[in-house]
């Protein structure tokens, strides 16, 4: 971890415990070595730092390019491993190619299969972007389901409020060449949906 990421990582854990009573269930299922995709549902702005803090190593994130507007955010977010995305839905091919390069280099990434924050707190359909990254890398995926982040910071609120956020980590999903043999967008969608189904199946314990 670079110093900026290290500081953000530990601040996230401290703030998460104090203001959001952040709890992680089955942290032992996390893959902390080699390429890995952390895949979670997307409820609020809290999700990237909260989900990233589950891993013991630096994770790369996608974020809307507009979040980098302004000198401070434009300076600090790249130091926190943020990869800008031009599309609201996270399907920008340049960003996806960057994720593929990062995974092939043995690093970890965080991806939201839904592509954007939920407008109503409910799980949304998976988008094919994650499936494309899986097909190009065959990186294992750790599904995670975030509970409570929507109540703490819903999309229509400017500021968060104290709450209880729980992250449940699922069993890693491993892929083989047989999973991508037919190729094409249908395969990408099927792979993304497989991960989304695993996220949906997770329950708070």
C-alpha cells in the first residue's frame, strides 16, 4: 500500500466502526494473494471504501470521472487506486481494459456487477462488464453483499447518517476455460449474472 492508501484504509476502518458499526462476516473467505475480483452490490458512496477495507491489501476501484473534478479529488483519488470511468453505468471499455491489466499483474480489484448505485435499496440486474473482465482474465471472484449502506447514505441524500453496515463475504467463485468457450456478449452477461446470483444468495448472519 502507498502511504495515502494506507491512511485511507485505516481511517475507513476507524470511521466505519464508530459511525456505521461496520461488521464483516466471513472475512476468512477473502483471497489476499494473486489476482482477485471483489464483487459487491452497490448501495451508496460508502460501498467502495467499506468493501475495500475487507481486504488486507490495496484494491483498485472504478469511479465516475466526474468525481475527479476539482484539484483535491483529482489529486487524491488516483493515489487511492481509483480508475476513472466515463460511463454512468461503469461500462467504459478503457476502464475495463485497465482492470484487466491490473488483474493480469496479480492485483485485486473491486467491481459492482450492477454498474451503479441502487435507486431504491433493492438489488439491480447485473451488467455484462464484469463478465467481460472475468472472461479475459479468469480471475477468481469473491462475492460480497453489503447490508445497511443504503439506509446510511441513500442515493438521494447529500450526506450520510449514522447506521449499521454489515458486509457478508461469500465463498470464492473460480472459473475455467470451459465457462467462456462460446464467447460473446451472452457469455459476459451469464458470467456477471452468476456472480450476481451468488451475491443475492448471501444473508446476514
